């Protein structure tokens, strides 16, 4: 087994195979408490079971149908938490009584000011190693187990989990997950949610005022599932429901099996962010079905999923749409080659020991990983690559895999049968070196032709009105605006920036993707703090959203100049409490704020 440096667990000695939870969620104390009953398998000579915990209070532990358990909590590591070591007795079911801390890193407790309903909501975020902050378990992507749960919540609330749809019995919501999952894919949400069915396998949960709009936004869920199945085989999780979580959620989506979390900003009213749903659905194969063995292998989750996402976009919306997606992937990697340290540009990260695995997060595993797969597809042909990828998902279903094992499987089952070697596709350069290899396929995105004309005119000094003549930016799609705003020079003069805003309403747009890119641009130009409307818009965005894709680039841009850094710290001081711990940690670092 590959060594996972982000877990205390020793699953070769003793491994959890099933988890049964009996929990109570308390909004007043901001705590989850109850019992975790863990069924284990042990090696003949094993002496101890080791679990991961982080800031949990362990009240007691005993072996079911056996004695009290002899256990010890080890020293605290700032990233890994504490090991819970339990002496084995020959029994195979351990029951732990515990409670989480109000500061549990996985849990986001939102007051009514941050929700549409004005009522509190709580939800979890387990990836990468945060589930240990609300459940004692083996928190490694290599350890899969089934689970069941009984969850009591305050009156007027509904509990939802990444499992079967809830059933209410004796005052508690009950759940079962019969397919084995790693710990990071256990999810729980509690709030005043309503449900709308959108298809035979799909449905949407959301707060009451959002649920109908969300059901319309994601009405093509079943169509997307069928398109995904046509590409890479059957959907193996029975149902595919969505939960629209409030805007302070740190991500656009989270692929919890059976219950994907979707950020509220993806409910746009025009289905312009439907690619986020394609990405999260694709994770049902790459990530959930076949999982990276360690967080240094994260590209095996995210690169495969981004490739799959682009293929879904092509199947559903045409080649022009997917070509724009691929071109943005290339733009992203090229931009990061100038912004990230060389070690951070490498797909297979071997430098995360002793660090939070979230330190490895960037767009590199997504975009560069996807482009590697596109390069391999180009080398062998699409039909051959699709057969290979479907076989890969089948061969490794409900298992984890590391980079070395993938390379060996790829070589044996695809490259060698086509008379190719790893060197023929520059595999080592893609996986183990920084930058974008020279054999990345050319992508000609017709949808960006008009965008690039406008960019060239502006670069030549044209006025905004002259530059956009014949281009009709008002009709541009979100990817076209992304290309335009990310490619504009940061030294564009104030007059032309103001004219762009007047013509196209970029500060006031309801499209959060466009607005966030625009505000990053005006901040980088040096005018985002001095122009009152832009200054106010920056504050509004970071107080409205906790999504790292939006707020992190904005805080980073502000931090580049003294006056911007001062303003960033000012607005962050009042926005921070609403952010998830992962966003807090990232932005604390950007702004040089030490937290005890």
C-alpha cells in the first residue's frame, strides 16, 4: 500500500469496513455529538487500531459485546490533528462516544444573515482531511467503508447526507450508504431544505425561496447522466441529487456521492454555469469511483474529472463550447507558470509531507491534468482512448490508485498496444516537471476569435467603442468574458476601464463569474480601491461569497499594493467569520494575518 502522509491510520494492520453513526446536531453549541460504531478487519498480528481525530472530545470507547476499550489520544499536529490509538482485544466493533468542537474545521455554521431563509444552516466539507474533525475514523482516500447514520436535528430542519434520501423515524433522520466511500466523501447538511424531483434519478434540495429556481437551473441532470454513461459506463450511485448550499460555501461544487453540493452562485437563472454540474457529475467516475491514493496524487481525481467535464460539455453543447473550455485550460496553465513556484506546477506532488494537503491546491491538477489526458487522446485517437478510460474505471472501481500505478496501467493497456512509449507522449515531463510541455495539442476555439480581435485592438491603443465594433460583447457567453477579462493588460487606462463598465455593466452584472474576473482586473490595474463604485463592489463580493474561486484572486490582487492590502485587511476583518476554515486559512496567509 502507498504511504499516505496525511493520516495516522495503519489500515494494513486494522481497517474500518463499516461506520454507523448516531448523532445530534446542536446549533446553539455549534457541536455534533453522539457515537461512532466502527466495524474493523484486522491482520493476524495486529495490536492496535489507529484512527484520525482533530479537536474531538472523546468521552468513552468500548468494544460492542466486549470490555471497555483501552485508548490513548496522541500529540496534536497542527495539520493532522491527533491519533486515537485503541488496543485490540479480538472484538471487531468499536463504539466511540464523542463530540466535535465549535471550531471543527469541517463544519460551517451559518447564522441567518448568511442564508436566504434567515435561518441557521450547517454543512460539512470533508476534502481533503477534515472529516476527522467531526467523526473519529481513518481519514485517508485509501480507506473505503460503507456507512449508516441516525441524525437528530432541531425542529423545523431537515438532515441530508451523501447517502440514501432521508427517512424520518422516531424523531431522527436515517441514512445508508451501501457503496464503500473514503472519509472525505461523507457529507452532512442541516437546514430548512425543500426537495424537487427533476428526473427518475435526480432531484434538488435548497432553501424554500431557491428550490424552484434551482430545479429549473439543473433540470437536465438526467440528460447529463445519460451522456456521461454513454462515454464511460454506468452511473453506480443510484441517485444523483443536488443540494444548493449558501454563498459562503468555499467551492463551486463538492462531489459528495448521491448528494452533490452546489454553490448558490451556480443558480444564475440562465444556466450559464452548467459546466460546474458537469464537473461534479464527472466526479462520480473520477474521484468517487476511482480515487487518488494520496493527496499528492490529486490530479488523478481532478485532471480526469476536468477532461471528462470537457467531453460532457462537447456531447451536450457542441465542439465550439468544449474548444473554449480547452483553450481556457491552456491559458490557465500558462498563467500559473508565471505565478506559481516550479514545485507547485508539478502534477505529482511529493512535497506535501508535514504540510496541510490543501497547500497543494491550485488549478494545476485540474487543467494540466486534463491537458495531459487530451495529449494522450490525440496520440492514440479518441475511440481508443475512450475504450481505455472506460476500462480504467471498470478495473479500478471502488478502489484507490496512485500515480505510479496509473502510469503502469496506461503503459500496459494503452501505450504499448499502440506502439508507443511513455517518452513518446512526454509523460515524465507532464507529471514530474513544471510548465506546459510542448506537445500539448493545438486548440482553435472559434468562439474566441471575436474576443481576440477586441483584445488586439485595445492592445494597439484603440478606444473601447472602436475596439468592440462588430464584436457584440453583449452577446458573449461566460467563457468568452473569462478569456477577455483575464487577457486584458493590467495597465489598461482608467478611462477605458470605466467605458467598458458603462457599456457592459460589468460591476453590476448578476453573473458572479464575470463580476469576479472584472473586479480582479480593476484591482490589478491599481484603480479598484480608488474608484468608489469598484471599491464598494469589492467589499460586497467578499461579504456575499465565500467561494475561493472568487475571493482568493481578489484578496491576492489587493495584497499587491500597500493601499490595497490595508483595504483587504479591513474588509476581511468583517467577512472572515462567515468563511469556511479552508478559505480562512488561505486568505490569512495571503494577507499575513496570524491566527492563534
